[in-house]
DNA sequence: GTAACATAGTTACAAATGAAACGAATTTGG
DNA sequence: CCAAATTCGTTTCATTTGTAACTATGTTAC
């Protein structure tokens, strides 16, 4: 990796894109996302933000949009639009909250639950197709790295502005 | 990882987003990209595609836009627009190719080379800030996983359409 | 040679995205 | 209480992004 390449020669001054981890992370992530997005769209007519909303609400019924923004770091406008689209399709319900009438509790309809089940199966199938070939130790390491990279970048981003 | 969670109980049917590797990959990648994009924009007035173009051309002067599309998997429209923006700013030159007048060889101007040096230093600083705390073995493993994930997803995407 | 096809790149248009302004409800400070 | 400030969510608008159509050049097959 180039960050650990601290030899003082001239070549070290050139940034090789292919060895630049953020670049590689981005490319890998985009290809995986494209693969998944293609499936969600063709099989279920859902965008990635919509599907994420379904997944999050399935895990924690009764969350507000604000809760979801906080959890997923999606933009609040994206969440708003996704929620509306899902409500329009009869997959999501908004229940009034007596304690705060600005926001609503989001819950899946039966159709929404059903869709979540089917997408979940599909999502795991893709995950298996991509990650299934690696051994558990490698995966655990990868997973742990992602979490720590996430935290480190977040600290940078929020720390420095 | 959830794909390896094959216990037969009910909870196994629920997809926990937080344990879904493609999701985690995407979130981590987005945060890292945001961090870097903020720096490029504020320090150099460059978008990420523009900066990538600079980096790729710096590595292989004389490439055509098509070459860059192939190498980086950027969209050809994105490459076209980035190239134009860089030419307008005096960072990039287009040299005619006698063998094919549809395309041009791209090379950095002196100003472009200079910018590349400065950005490179900055980019490595960010990489170090995010990835510098991990030990070389972990990084090597992470790097290798990214490459293999990339290849596996690509095979899926291109194989199945 | 030339008609059909393919390729590099741009342009025009449409969809997705996010920042800023806004309306409505709630909280805070006096 | 009530005015100011804050928060949740939506809407509006500008920017970004990519698909599709197009121009220009190049290649292939007859």
C-alpha cells in the first residue's frame, strides 16, 4: 500500500491510482452496488434507498424518518422520497405519534413484510455469490476492517469539518 | 456475516442491514469518498472524476479517453466532461493522433503535473490518516479482499447481465 | 470503391441527488 | 404565557449523473 511506502525515492512521489486504497475501495463498492441495484430493480422495482428503508424498518418498526437518517446516514430528502414511494405502493404505513405530530412511526404493511422476506433471500444469495468463496477468517477480518475504516473516516470528516 | 448464519431459527430469515456486507462496504466507501472529495474540492477545486483523470494521465501520458474509460470504469460522458474541464483550466492537453483522428492523446501540462504532485501528497496524507493505524498484514489482507471482491462482483455482473 | 457496420467522443435530454428555503410542530428562555 | 430558536419533514431549485441520439472517423465485406 502506498501509505506505508515510505522509501524516499522519486517514484514514491507518484500516486499510483491502482494502489490507492480509497480508490480501490470505491471501485469495489460501486461494482457490488451496481450488481445489487440491478437485481433489486429488475426483480422488485426498488431503488437502493427504497430497499434500505424497507430493511431498516423491518428491523426496527416504529422508527421515524429522522431515526433512519441518523442510522443509515442517508440524506433526509432521500428518506422522505423513498418513504413516500413505498407508502404509495402500499408497502409502508405511517402511524401518527401522539407525542410529536411532526413525525410518524414507520411500519411495513403485510405486503411490505412479504417483500422484505423475498428481497432478504435474494440479497443473501448475492452476498453469497460474491463473498461466499472466502473463508470465514478472511471475512471476519474484512468486516472488522470496514467497521474501523468507517469509524476512522467519520472521525476525520466530523473532526476537521 | 449473515450469509454464513445458517441456523434454522426465525431470526435467520431477517436480513440485518448492519451485518450485510455489501451495505457495510457501501457505507464505508461513501464516507471515505466524502472525506476525500471535501479535500479535493476545497484545496484544489477538483471533483473526484477530474482528480482521477489527472492521476491516470499522470501515470500513463498519451492515453485516450477510451483507454481511461476501460481502465477506470468511469462513464465515457464523465470522462469527456472532466477532460474538457481540465483542458479549460490549463491542466490538460489534447494532442492529435495521426493514426486516428477521432481521439486524442491526453497529457498533463506543467501546471497539471504540478497539481498532481500536490494532490498526490494530500491524497497520501488522507490515506494515512484513515488507514495508517492498521498493521501491514491487515492492510494487505484488506487490499487483497477488495481485489477479489471486485473480480467476483464483476464476474457476476457481466456473466448474468 | 462503397455500403454497412463499428468506434471515439460530444451533445441533448431525463432521472437522481442534495442544498436551501419553507411550513408546521415543539422546545427554550425570559 | 409568548417570542425566539430548534426540529421534522416536504418542496423547490440547481447540480450532477447517465442514457440515448448524434457527428465524425475508421473498418469490414462485398
